[in-house]
């Protein structure tokens, strides 16, 4: 059984013992703290009226507009550099769960065709043709009304804040008064636009045999880890559910280092762990602090996290609500020295945006 499945099993047991998700969360301070940290960690996402805008560590910027009625969204993505061009994606939740008929975005009287995702589990998301994306962005910057359309269904999108968001991107990327600007175009040559900085290159440590370590049930936490004050606190916060406390997992990182996860809380849809490193004999315990994007404080708890020994990556997914359309998604790579931030994305508003379309805060190679 994988760590993620064990976590979900533990959450199910937790809810069964407590009755309802909200009651469970109230009795798990670690889980509440992890969820509350989500919005505090999104300070780099700026609001302009209804719109949300942010950029990642290599200068790619994202502007999001919400539905003015119901659930829907539009995303403008603009990479850094003089040769970049905008792309536009949008989505909403149709009555039958999938788009029907032709899919378009319309601003005032101009319609822009889009290609919807396909497949049995594809989210209701569409992408505007690349050769029409710039014209759509221009229309949104000057338009008065916008709708997303799929077959007979229509969702209105607010344009309040769109122009200010695009101007913010132009300023951030140094493209004001150039012909590459999203809104304030001018005669300056595109060559003055700064190139995108390179993405950090992260080299994972070699994979190692796991031996007795892994996600097997019935693992025993080393006594030195159990005695740590942070673990004592986690144990106190989860004492109401012995099944939850038993969800211990481990992984051999190298010949001298073992990773241990300790459950620190759970709620209706979030399960939080603290992580510790020891020797194979369980000695020299030390807590893992996972770096965050930008200037945010490192994470001392991970939410809905799992370590994959094949890739040496820990993935975490902190849901802002049960639907999973807002929150934070992060991953870290074990390099042999530390867990380095591999990727980070976040969505501070619950607008129905699938996690793969959240704006990135950190990317790496």
C-alpha cells in the first residue's frame, strides 16, 4: 500500500471515529494549521479588482479572471523574454461534466475558437488557438463583456481588473512600450526586453534499495524520534485516533540516512505529516524543513504528501477545499544533501481551476 493510500485510509478511519469532517478537523490542530498556512504563503499573488496575477522564478507570469456568476475562469500566460507570446486557457463546469458542441471565448462581438481537452477524465478546459491568443488578449484589455461558451452553455467572465493585471505583467517583464507588450505597446524594440533567467538545475541522488523501509503497515518509529518535542506534540494532537497515529512511513535515502514521516493531523480532506531524518540505527534524529518559493518560511509540515523512492521526490498537495481547485502543490527532490524545491504552484481563489492549471511560483529542470 502506498503512502498516499495509507493516508487516505487513515483519514477515512478518522472521519468514521469523529462523525463529520468539520468535527475531525477541529480536533486536529496540525491539520488546521497546515490549511491555514495556504493563504499566508500566497503573498506573491497580487489582486487587481477581480483579477489575480503572479510570476514564477523564471519570469513567466499568469493573470486569472473569474466568472462573474457561477464557477469559471480564464488564464493568460506570458513567458519572459523578447520572443514570448501569450497563451489563453479557460474552463468552467458544464452541467453534464463535459463540454458539448463548439467551444469559444467571446469578448463583446468577437468570438475566438478554442480546443477543448479530450479523454474520459479530461477536465472541462479549453485552449485558444495560438494564432488568435494575442487578439483575444487585446480584446480583453479593452472589452466590456466576456463569456465562455460550450454548446448551449454560457458563463460570463469579469473583465474588471484585466487591464491592470496585464499592465503589471508588462512592468514586471520589462516590456512596456515595446511591440511585445500586452497592453502598453510602443516603439521600443523587443530586444530591450530582458531574457528569461535559467531555471535551477536539480540533480536527484541515486536511487537506493529500500530493504525493510517503505509504506508497510506496522512500522515502528525509532525511540529517538518519538522522544523529540515536536513528535510528542504530534502524538498529543492525534491521540484521539490510534489508527491515524499508526500511519508511519519510512524510506532509505542513502546508506546512512533514513526518512521518517509522522502523522500530525487530519481533517475532511487534508492529512499532515512531519518528516525526520535518522541513521539506519534510528540515531541522530533531525527534523526536515522543506524550502518554499520566494521569501516564504520553510514548511515544517507537509499536507497529503508522498515520497517516491524511484524519483527521490516528495509531492505535497494542500487543498484549500475538498474539490481541490485551490491551495498549494509542491514537490522536493532529495539530492543527497537536502530536499531541494523542485516545483511549486498555488491558487489562492477557489474558482474551479484544476491544479495542473494553477500559476507556478517555482520551476526547475
